């Protein structure tokens, strides 16, 4: 069985990621997610304020890379949902 997901090999995953991002307001309606999201944002801002300029640049690069990897996570999660969506309804 082929496990390789071809759309991740080119830029097509970005279209899926962008679509998923348009649906994030739905996720933010969940109180637990919203609390975690706001706490994370607050901690990131507080941390960045305490860093030296060089550390701030590294921190910003790290955050940029986190967002970049999230694009892949979103695309993979969406594709798995499409493939196994009916099975998830049985859980």
C-alpha cells in the first residue's frame, strides 16, 4: 500500500491549508481551544518582550517555522478526514 501523499510534494497542500484556516473561527467557538489559544498568544507576547533583539529574531523564526509546519498538519488532517471521515463518525 502506498502511504505517500502526493499533494504534500508540491505546493497544493497550501490550498488545503488555506481552506482549513478559513474554518478556524468554528474551532475558536470551543471554549477549551479558545482558552488555550489566548493563553499561548499571551505567553508568546510576554516571552518576546523579555528577549534580546537576537533572541527575538530567533523566536520569530521559530514561530514562522511552527506556522509553516502547521500548513502541512492542516493538509494532512484534512486529507485523512476526507479518507476516513465516515469511519470517524462511528467512533
